[in-house]
């Protein structure tokens, strides 16, 4: 009896195993070229969990990982130590071989690709004297990143890094003129279908930035800890840098078209939804709309009690002590630092906030309490949204770059840049009278540009620094002619505001003294007349900026003065 029971049990087990094969097949059937596979295969594909979804499958990499017998972490640590050692001893051949071994063991560790690509492009490259050798290792770093991207497809971080390396390292290095020329002529790097006009490092960098944006927006990849403001502004900033670069190289009509496109792309960035660190979705171009919404809501709140805001303000003023009232009546310019701090505290106490108004309405008119508090909540929400938008715009220098794109495409700005370029070329050709006249005509054009776009001389702008650079080159011409800046020079205000290094202190002081003697300037009108340089404007940034950071290059080689571009109608770019 027991033998028969055992036999039946075995039959039951066998039938159970056979039955279970069907759901197992349904769950784990592998995908083929014609079939999507089982449930697990479809889930791997949907959530991009398979190796084929992450990136290229490298059989050698898989073999090496198996060969370590579970000691891959130990092997990786040893290889990292060897890589650092070879770098210190400048054994570039063994360093390259070690990095290839590490790549096999850590193909999906994006930090490895980023770190070692930076190592090659920024640290190894500067160990060489010849800029050709430097460019070779800059390119090796970029190609190393490209290989990492193939193993980690649609990685926003690697795609953004590729745009950064190609744009910033080639376009901002001390040897950027040589690097840009070598990059344009690098047939090994560029694909055959890339047009000659597109072989610009800034444009190629923009291609990679756009691939990163597409990976996030179209395929739902996660940005991680990277700033969305910097990430989404990078394509437009790369177009801006391209326009500025070719303008500096003497291609003015081409630059005008590039600035027009840069303005369009910057406006598109302003319409991009960017998540604030608090989770609030923002559009940087929404400030005018938000200001209108906040003004309308505040108007509606004030209309609920037309004179109440003034009444509350008077109550707060009456509540001040005699000492506070006396101090508050003194003009801020006449206060000491300690008194000014107290004055600011008093001023803050006197402010009538929207909450003060809404809560008073709710207290005085209980029937309208719900309406006033609902309006207050909506107003505070929109006002906070506006505050976040303005804050992010300020951090990205949004208004300046919008204005820069607008004024750079105007005829006066193009003419001003072209005259500055030709003036420098005339100076290098030792034609001093022509150089002086071109500079004077160019500065007159700059005066028209500033009058039309006065905000370009704000503290956050960089145009003032550009003008100071032009002024220093103009003074080289005047020095050789034994002349100085004329009193009717149209850009004295630029010198007053942006001469951070005090290079024009003597000329400015003499100019102010002559004006004061003629009764044109009140005594003590500005600090520069007494030899004090003002605080300067900040420049473009990066790294987080759409102010772009500029990593240290560590290069001391002499700049090669060869032709920047064979298509340049004026030959060598003036230095």
C-alpha cells in the first residue's frame, strides 16, 4: 500500500512539474528577433534592465568579469592603483592599457568613464609641450567618453559630458585657436556625413547636448543630481558660444545668422519646463505672465477693502517708539552702518504684507474670511512661483543672454565688432592712423548699441569686459602715437564701471579733473576720480552655469599664430 502511495506521489510530482513548465515558459521565454519573449523579457525591455538595453554587449567584458571568480572589486581596485601610478610616472602606454582593462570590468559604471576621460583630456594632455600632442590626448579623452556612452546608452550625464568636453575643452583652452583648427580638419574624428560647416566644436558639442535632452524628454531618463537649469540651457549656450567664436574669427555675416538662431534657441529654453529644487515646475520665460497674475490677484485682494492697506500701514507707523520713528525719518545715506541695520529692521516692521491684509479682512468681516484666505493662498502660491522663476533667471543670467542675442545681430553691433577686428589687423600691419580711425568709428558704433540696449552694462553682464579688452588694444595704438584718450571719447562710463584692474586710472582721473575744472562734474562724483576702481561685472559661467565654469587648463605653451580658418577672408585672426 505504501509503495503504491509513493508511486502515485511521484506521478503527481511529475504532473505538477509538467504543469509548471507552462507558466515558467510564459514568464521567462527569451526574446528573439521576431518574438518579444516572455513576461520577464518584456518587463526587462520596458524598464531597460537588460544589458542590451543599457548599451553594447561586449563578450570580452563578460568573460573577464566571470574570470575574476567573484573578485571583480579587488581587481578593479588594483587596476585603479596601477592607473594612478602610470599617470604619476608618465607611462602613457601602460596607462592606456590599464584603462582598457578597467573598461572591461566596469562597463556600466559611468563615474569611471567620466573620471578617466577627464584625466586624459585635462590632466594627461597638459603634460606635453607640442599642441598637436595635447590635442591628441584631448581627443582620446573624448573618444573614451564616446566608448562609455556606447556601453551606457542614453545616459544624460555622459551625453552632457561629451558636449562639455568638445565645447569647453577645445573652445576654451589656452590653445583654443589651434584646437579648433585641428578639430575642423580631423577626418578621423568626424563622421563622413558631417558637413564642413558643421565641423565646429561648439556645434558638435551642441549635438551631444541635444541627445542628452532627448534622452530625458523623450525616453524618460533620470537626470540624477545634475541641475536641470544647466542641463537644458546647454544647447542654447553652445550656440551662443559658437556665434561669439566665429565672430571673433572674422566671419561677421555668418555670426549674425548664428546670433539669430541663438536667440531663438534661448527663447525655446525659456519655454522649457524646469523643475525647481522644491519640485515646483518653472518656465524662465514666464516672468511677465506671472507678474501679471500676481498683480491681478493683489488688486482683487485690495479691492475687498480699498483703504485697509493704508490703515494698517498707519497703525504700524503709530506703533513705533519715538526713537524708532526718529531714526526712520533720517535719510539712509546719512546713517552709520549700525544705524542702517536698525533702519532696515524698522522698514521691515512697517511693511504691510498680503497676509496682514487678508487676515484683517477675515477678522473684521467673518462672512468674507473664506474668500479672502482663498485669494491669499492663491496669491502666495503664484508669488512664490514668481520668486523661484526670478531666482533661477538670475542664476542663469537669463536676461543678459537674451539681450546679448538680440543686440549682437543688429547692424550697429556687427559693424562695431567688424571695425574692432579690422582695427587690430591694421595695428598688426603697423598702419597706426588707420587702426586709430577704425577704433574710433567702432567705439561710436558701440555707443549706439549701448544707447539701444543699456542693460548690457549691468553688473551681471560680460559686454563691459569685452569693451575694456578693446580699449586696452586701442590704447596700444595711442601709446605708439604718443596720444591719450580724448575727453569726448564716447565710452568713459565703461571705463568707470569695468576697469577692475585700474589700467585706466590715470587717464580717468585726469579726465574727471578736467571736467570738474570746467564745471561739468560735481566734486566727488565718482570714486574713480580719486583712483578707486569699482567692483566689476561677473562673467559667463557654467558648470551647473547656464553660467559655464571654465576648468583650469594648466597650459603654458606659446600660442600658435597660424590661420584660424582657411575660409577667413582676412587671414589670421588678430590677437
